[in-house]
């Protein structure tokens, strides 16, 4: 998925505090990834947004 623009973010030893907290799964439990564009390419048309607004 495409990301969102941030005005600020907390960076910890584990990375950005809000990065990669959710995933898209198919019916088998496989995680959606752009590394497999035939199956998951439609995700590139989606955007994510944090719920802290």
C-alpha cells in the first residue's frame, strides 16, 4: 500500500513507531506484498492512514 505523509513521528530502536503495525491477508493467511504483483498489485492503488487524527 501507499503510505501517508507525516508531520512528525517517533523513531525507536525498532524503527518508526507507527510503521508496519497492520497487514493484509488472503484467505490462506498469506501476507499481501508488492513482491508478488500478479496477486497483490491492486494494493498499490490503496492508501493507509493512521488512526490518530
